[in-house]
C-alpha cells in the first residue's frame, strides 16, 4: 500500500536537524510499519520551517484497521541534531483511513 508521510519542521530558531530520521506506524490490530532513514534524495530534509513529504510503500491495513500511534525519532547524528517538529500527517490512497495529524 502507498503511504504519504508529511512532516512539518517548526519555525523556531535551530528547529531543523541533520540527523537520520525514522518513523514507526502502529495499527489497532498490531501491524507495525517501520521506515528507517527518511530521505528525499538531493534535498536537505527537516530544515527550519520546511514541510517534507515522503511517498512510501508498506503493509496494507484491512478496511477495519487504523493507524493509532506513531513513533518518530532520530539518531542524534550530524552537526545540528536537535529537532523541533510542528506536526506529522500520515495518509494513504490505498486504504480508507483518514489523515492522521499529530
């Protein structure tokens, strides 16, 4: 299934990060979908006030299942590892779940 993950980095001083970012999605039925090292090639992701969009493929959820939790983290690498996330949106064109805005 296709998933779109949109991450908005905040608009505060030193909000961006150069670290490697991972996101884990958890469904009500226990399905876990993990994406390591989110990266858009040739683009400086997760910078001050940026909105980064990732189009990913993962396990499909049943029509009755929903994403109920996410964990987003980074490995603290890079010269500027701190990060301020404004919001995260997860959506899928392959399933019927609505956008999840966190």
